[in-house]
């Protein structure tokens, strides 16, 4: 089986890594990086640290408006799909890279498989559009939970849907064993006595009022707050005149490597974040989470009491951080850490089935 895997952002590399390890045992994989997010840490050290396969091709698209960025990706990916002639195009999550690859595959011959299918937040953010369109174009939808599969069923998608568990859980279990706990000493914090924070979404980073409210709430917490700042967020803090206060009141640091971030997340008393991935990773690591959004695609984390939606309201964030505790029980809606194995098994048995191939011819 020949697989063309498309990724465009660092979290997708981490997820794809666990599937690639399984795929490459018996199959041929071509890994394409669209260049959607350029990150200097996507270097030899990053790939060696996480044992991630290096991309076979980098389209180097870079940042732009959603429309222009997706269009350039589509043009490059269509040419790559035609040249490589894979049996299946494999995509992850909800980025513009995901959607561009989905369109390219649906217009050409290969089957399309979507990892993290069925996630819905009910919002109007671009990621939600990417998820929905990709799921409706996909021949195989790998849902991380039964809730995600139910979302697909509600939209009339039933063929090719498989509840596999979450590859993010696979990746986190691998990384937790290799987490770099020296980061705690580097930032002068100890287990369960600090807050970890991340902010990167446009709705928060690009809105001066929302960003100020988040910084205010974090600064008011009596515990140390470690804030690995996304470059976009750092730029906006400076632009809005909020950088000096954030640097003075918080432990504002550059982004850290994945193994160091996992160590921070595992040791934090609570994490405040607008990242879907971090919400889920916190749940896996038994770390209470305060989500700086009004909605989440990972609804099971909220329903089970491990995650609180606080938006960008300073008072709600303060209360949620102060009250954050680990519930007595935790469900396991995202599988057992073997999602990658299931995905490869399903690809092996499904991609060459006539009913799957016929849908894309």
C-alpha cells in the first residue's frame, strides 16, 4: 500500500509520527509538509527528539490569508498526488493543509482518510469549516471517540466511519516516557505548584481586549505562571502595549520542545489554554484544564469535569483557575493508546475494497 501523508503544523507531525511508525513496517509512505506553519524548531533536533520521519517534500507555502494559503497548497498538493499516485491520502485534524489535501484527493484518484474525524465545536472558526468539509469528502473517517462518530452520523456520514481512539493519546504516552523534566528546574517551578498557559488562536491573540483579560487573570493568580508564548502572541502583546506587564507578572518564555512541554503539562496544577490539543493532552495527563474559549471540540473533557470553559472573561478565568481540581473519576473516551495500529489495520483492509475505490473514481 502506498500512502501520501499531508501535514502542515507541528502538532500534526507529532500525531503523524505514531501512525508513520506503524505504516512503515510494511508499507510505503510519502510525507509532505505544506509549510503552512514555518517553525525553526522543525529542525534535525526536533525530528531526532521525537523520532519523527523527515518530510519527503516541503511545499513551503508559508503564512497568508486563509483563501490564498489554501489555494497555493491545493495547487502544490494536486501536482504531488498526480506524481506520486498513492492508494490513499492521509490527513490529520483541521488545518488549511487538511482541507487542501482533502480537495486534491477528492478531485483525483486516491482514497481520502481523515484522522480526528467528527470533531465539532459548534463554532464558526475556520478550523470547524475545515473539519466539516474534510469529513464530507473523506472515504474513511477515523473518529477518536464515539461522540465524534455520533457527530458524523448526525450529518449523514455513516460509510467508512471507524472509532479508532485518538492518535494523540498514542503520541502522548510515547512522549511522557521521554519527557524532559529538567524544564521544571530551568523555570524554577515544582510539581503541582504552578499554572501553565498557552494562547495562540486568532480570536484571542488578535483581540486586544480578550488578550488583556487573559493576561490580567493569569497575573492575578498567586502561583507562578509559566507562559510559553507563541510567536504570534508575542507580536500581539508588543503591538497592544501589553508585553511589559506580561513579562513582569508571568514567566514569559519562548516556545519549548514537545518533550519539555509534556513535562510542564504533566507537572502543572492547572493549564489555561485555547488549544484543542493541549486540552486533550491535559486530560490524558490528569491535569485540570481551563479553556480560554466559549466552546470546545473535546466535549468529553468538559462533561467529565476535567475541563472548564471560561472564554476570555477575566473573572471567569480567575475563578476557574482557583477552583481547578482533579475529579475523583475519569472516563476513557479516547481509546487505549493503540489508535495508530487500528488505523493502519483498517487502511490495509479497506483501501483496496471496490466500494471505497469506486467512490473516488
